[in-house]
C-alpha cells in the first residue's frame, strides 16, 4: 500500500513538473515581448527607472507618501477595529458620555497639520526644482501637431536644427493590419528621434499647432502640456546615455495613440558628431523655392513626403478611411485651380480632421500636391511649383 502511494506521488510530481514546463513554454510563446530599456516594461507596476535627478526625487516622494498613507490607513482602521471588538455590547461595554475634549481637539488638529507639513515640504522643493528652467545648456522647442512632434533647436549646440518626428511607417502599417508583430517598441519607434547630450540641462519649450498635446517622458520625470497660442516649458538633465520613450499624454484626436516620443541621449562627443552631420544633411536638402522642377522630380519627391506624413490617414492608395476624405478622385485634387488644395495644406481643415502643414517646406508642399494630382487614378498631368506655395503664404 505504501509503495503504491509513493508511486502515485512520484507520478503526480512528474505530471506537475511537466505541466509547469508546458505552461511556462506557452507563456513565453504567448508573450515574446520583453521590457523596453528606457520605456515600458512587461507587467510594470512601479514608476519608470529614473535617469534624471528630478525623476529620482519624484520616485522618492511617491514611495514616501505611499508609506505615510499606508501608516495612516493602518493606524486609523486599527483603532477603529480595536474599538469595535474591544468595546462591543456583548462584552457589556458602556459608552462614555461627554461633549467636549480639549485633548482630542488638539490631537486631531495638530497631528494632521504635522502630516501635511511632512508631505508639503519635500513636495514643494521638488515642484520648484521642476519649474526652474534657467541656465539651460540647450533649448529645444517641441511643437505638437496632429499627429507628430516638431523639434526646433533654438539655443545651444545644434542651434538652427529643426525636423519632424513621426511614427515609423512600418509600425503604423502593422497596426492598421490588425495583426501587428510582437515587438518591444510597438508604436514607440519614430523616424527622427530628439537627440540631446548627456549631463546637460535641456530646456523644452512646448506649444501646439492645432489642439492641446502633452510632451511626456516618464524616465525623465517630465510631463508638460503643449497648448496652441501658449508657450510652456520644462527641463531635464539625463544622467546616462541611451534611448528613452514617451507619448503624447493629452487626448488630441483619433491618432492620439500614434504620437510617440523618442529621445536619444548621446555622449558629448557623439552629440557633436550628430549636430555636424545633421547640419550637413539639412544643407544638402535645402531647396531654392525659385527653382523650377520637372514633373517627374516633383512626383518622386512628393511620394516620399506623402508616405512620411499623409499615408497614415489617407492611406497609401489614397482611398482614405472613415471620416478621412479620399484623395483618389477628389474634386479638389483633380481641379486645375491649385489654390484650393494649397490652402488646405497650409491652413488645414480641422472641421474635417485635416491638420495644417505649414511646417513643411515650399518644395515639399508643391511636391506632395503634384504627387497626389498624378497618382492612382488622378492622371491630371498638372504640377505645382514651389513658387506657387511661396505666393500663397504671403
């Protein structure tokens, strides 16, 4: 009998081990996504690992207040349940009969006051430090657009550099397919990340072109609204190199989930190399708005601009989706009156969900209009020169 029991126990043990291994294998296969350094982690419960002093102090405040609130919870409910159990009627407890108690009045006034001071003093210190954007080594303006970020380096090393940062086209296409690949940086990969040097104070000036956005990078302890017509600012000083991720933290429209932030922190030497390379790249791409382009040149240039900025909404085939108007067969696109389409790109149509694209160069706008007029079934043969965009801006 004992032998049979032991044999059954061994069989159960083997079965348990096999079942555990199978479940672990299935779990690994079901969730191949791993923690993203500088970004979200799988089953993350705590704040992001901080890489700035401000973020570290925010985490300390969070933990301190959590412990303090837990202590208050335990104390209050401990006294309450003790009183309920100790002085219950079945034990013959007789309630006291009194109306005032100076000691109680003093206690429940002084104790909360001390607790508030313990919370307020360190919190005020951190909040004041968060708002101190003086003496910055680098100043970058971050402009929110529906739905991307524009970065302009306006002071410090890299002054004059400017570019748009857009969700990677492949990730957007994967999302649209309904069956995206399981990757660690899903919907966080961009074509042009913000690049900054390590150990330097970076001031971020935020504003917006259309609706309210918010620039947020949790690892930096930074979240600042970007409001049309207003200028706000915040700052960070990254203490280590690497890639760090965030997202627009203000509901800004239907593409809100496709507006990530990627900050690449480089060493001082690598940052200087990046600045030099970026300025050379910008100089090479600079176009003379007075240049007269050939149609095939504009179409080729416009295809790149369209895929980077327009295809997310209007689709690669120009058919649009839902409330987004189709460009294929659009009367505005087919019309030989170019001014209408030019004005739509320059000023947008927010009532139709179309943002303004003034941030594109004159050549880029002319190119993308020419591309749409000569793609899909739109074989108009028309072309728009950059000079027309220059005139429309005036």
